[in-house]
C-alpha cells in the first residue's frame, strides 16, 4: 500500500465505487451521513443501500463522523449530491488543510447559484489552493465499475 490516506465523503453508489477503486492501493475512509449506513458498511463489508451484494475491500473504513473521516487525509474525494455539497463541505471546512487536494465526483450544478462544484469549493474554502481542486467525471455506472468492467473518465 502507498503511504497516504484518502477520505471519500459520500457513501452513495458513486462514492462507494470510487472508494473501492482507491482502497485496493491506499487506506480509504468512506463517510456516510447516516450512522446506520456507516455501521452496516463496517459490519457487512457492503453498501446495502446503494450497492447490495457487492463486497467492499478491507482497505475501506466506514464512519459517520466527518472529522474522523478527514483526519490525516492526503486527498479528499467529494461524492455527495450537488444539493448537499455546500453544506457538507462547509461542515468539513475546519478539518481540511489548504494544500489538501479535493476531487469532486458530483454531477450537476448548485441550483441556487448555478455554480459548478469546483466553484462551490473555492467559495466555501477561499484560502484553498485553486490548483488542488479537481473533478472526476464521465459516463460511468457504479455497479459496472464495481464489477471491474472497463470505463472512461476525465
């Protein structure tokens, strides 16, 4: 394993799929808003709400504690829906160093402001290194990624 740690914020299907890809190489913490989902992931090694029946690697640690998820993270991957992105990032702000890279998996724009998630990130974290804010997107389906099928992203 590589000597770094990744925090994936959002335990929906896409956040879980990306956490699975990363956790094969790097210890990964997967944050779920609901404590019962974090507990279920930890106990069953699968995400019963979004990807039932697909085993998650042992390199994933699940938690509902945002500060715990972010502690010591070398990279932060934001996988929450656009309508909750700003509020979750605002809650996380005190736990994110200005130099920590942030990658958004979130599709869409913020409805009230019409901002892309990179713009929301810059707005919520004005002291953050703008070169450390990125996006991973593409026409991917989480279940196909989990099954190891080929995919393309940018």
